[in-house]
């Protein structure tokens, strides 16, 4: 479906992981810089998208920030012609149920970038080889960002972890043109990111890079980014009744690996991991998820793995099919991985709490199947939500200062 290009610049975020976080972060930064962005963080179909565009026009929004999922591209509900720019966060295994093969999935993403108009701004994650493979010489302007690759145009210099935040210098190494005839000059400014995990540093760099297209001021963008309070179910760290709880909505192998790597950096005697099987993810993806967890389990012999399908506590479209469950368990059994299985979510949470000891980290890791896990855990633990201690404050006692961003996924 070819859509008329909106009068305001429309920027798309696509990739396997991180696009929702990057879109919301960008919107937050622009709002703090006194702009009025319209953010579509979840694709809900053509009618909803048309309504979103109409509302943005009526509100005279300065720009449109749109999450671009592969299914919207596959069905041609979105095409590149409508966008003034786009970003590719990463490419990894996912969406096999609709795309069938990873090759087809990648081809759909490549077609989107090929459709972008001449001169469109395209940000590519230079830390991801598969994403970089789509950056070919052509009609668009490619710009790179990276956490690890030092030659990228936008980087996080002097990166260090402090408590549960990251400190770094947002650094632009070369000038580039923004929207409206502006120019972003090289420069650097300090950032304190109130999120944990290097994957979130990458998301923050992308958000800052896109924001600079509209606000060509590195210091202003860095200051706005530092005010972001964090996001629900994105390495959300809570303490309740002496336990540290981390809640993350990872669904695919790359997202699981990123969350597990981030959790390893948190202080804990051991990790008790509750994983929700990926309902609707298919057999291959669930098998790969199981292998990722098996590899983690072998490296953490004192930790424990709990698994649930959340039979009665998730929406019908997210319920786990028997063939998905079988593929997941077969992989765990083939690798000799020990685990405890509970079909119902409250039973899994209660077992997790029964095995927990002071100093343990309770890791809730899974997509919509675990959307109510946090609520059930807090109720079972007798936690008062008003007294929860969130990670975005250096001093955890100050954590009620502001609410976290909701996670639409």
C-alpha cells in the first residue's frame, strides 16, 4: 500500500529488537527539547495508523516516530516511500512463523530501505554485522552508531557502569545534515542513562542520533536523554522484601542473550530465572530460546531455571501451543538442563519465591506470557507497590521520584 508522504517528517524504527524502546526514547528526548512528536510505538493495523496520522496532523506534531514491524512490511501496509528516514537496530532470529525463513525476513527489511526516497537519513547499528550488510551505496544517506565499534559516527565514549545506570559521553564524530536544513556539528556531552544492559546503551545512542536530526544540539539531547526514567519490562529492576527482581520482555534468542548478559553484571548470590515460553513464536524459535537458556544454565551451576506457559494468565493470541512447548522442552532435555515446569503462572511464581534466599536475583524473562508475573510476584511476596524501589535512582530510597515509561509490548 503506497501512502501519501505526511507534511511532517516521518521516521521509522525497524529491526528485531529495541525498536519500541528507541522510538519511545526519541519521543521523550524531543518532548524534553520542547518539540511535539507523535509516537506510534505499537502497530495495530491500517485503520489505527490512518487515525494516528490524522491525529498528528490535527495536533500539528513536529514529526512522526513510527515502529515498523516486519508484518506491516510483509503485508505492504507500510512502505518506505512515506518515510523521511529510518533506523535498523539489529537483525537476528525471529518472526519465523510469518516469514518462514531468516532469509525472507531479512529480504523484507532490505526492501523497506530500498523504497526510501532519495536523500533519506538511515541509521545503522555498526555493532551488528547483519544490519551493516544492508548498508549499500545508493540513494540514501547512511549514518552509523555503535557501542563497541569505535569508528561509528555516533558513539558512547568513556562508557562505565555506575550502580544500575550507565555513564558515557554522547559523541558525534563528524557533522551531518538534519531535517529543515540544519547541521549537526561534531561534539560531546555527558549522559547518565537510567537503564541497565549494553543493548539499552545502543537503543539510547540511536534515540539520541535520531533526535539530533530535529534538535542539532548535542548538549541539549544528552541532557534530555539523562532525564529518561526507564521503562517497564525492559531490564526493570525492583527490590521487594529483600529480593532484587529484574523484569524483561525478551522473546527471541538475541534478546534473551542481551538480558542474561546484563543480569550477570548485577550483584547477586545466584539467579533464579523464570522463563515464559514464547507463545506464537513457533517451534524453531522456542528451541533456540531453550538452547540459549541451557548455555546460560551450564555457566551458572548454582542458579535455577523455572519455566511456565502461563496457561490462564495471558491473552489467547499469546497462549503457548503444544508443539512450541514440546520443542522447548526437547531442547532442554537434549542438553541435560535441569528445570522446574509449572503450567500456571502463579504456581511458578510461588515456587520461585519458595526457593529464593536473601541476596538472590529473581529474573522474570519472557514476552506477553509473563506480562502479569510482576503483579503476581508482588502480591505473593506481600510487596507494597507504592514502596517499590526502582533502579533509576542512585540512592534506591529516592526511587519514588517519577514513574517508569509503560512498555506497550
